[in-house]
C-alpha cells in the first residue's frame, strides 16, 4: 500500500537478514519469542512497519516498511543495536549480532513474494545464508 508523509509518497520495504555472533544456533523457543516482541517494539517506536519476521535458529529475516527519510543502514543499526541491548537487559542470556547483514529492497509488486519467501524459511533450514 502506498503511503505518504508531508513531502513524499512512498512504497519502500526492506528485506533484512542478519546473524548472531559465531552463527550460534540459539534463536529458538523463548529466545525467539522475546526477540520477535522486541522487533515489534522497535518498529512501533521508530514508526516502521514490521510486515513479516522469521527468527531461525541461526539467523533472522525481517521485512520492514519505512518512510524514505530512514536509510536502510540506519534501520538495520536500530534493529540490531536496540534488540541486542533490550534483549540483554531483559534476559539472563546474552545476544550479540555480527556486524554484517543483508538488505534488499522490495516494492509493492514483489512484497508478497518476499513475504512468502520468509514464511517458507522454516521449511528450508538446510539452505544457509552466509555473511
């Protein structure tokens, strides 16, 4: 859906993928649930749209809509930095993200394709993204 601000009409969505330090397979169960709620909180706080989120044991897929004032690198920095800080403050275990990430853009034509791709990741755990 096309959105607007006072100065822009936009349809910007980013597919973001990042991994925990040492690609540890620990993003499961309660940890994944806590992260999912933290990602929702961050997006609400930063006026971003969290369209889809899939937390795999060793990586995270997010599909985020944003106004054009936010650079993709800024969005990734917010999501990774704030999520690690909030997770570590609220949990006994710790999480650290690698510095690397993937970000791709998607418009309204391919938005549904990206959502479907993210949803199918649970069924394809053998395929791996490497940073």
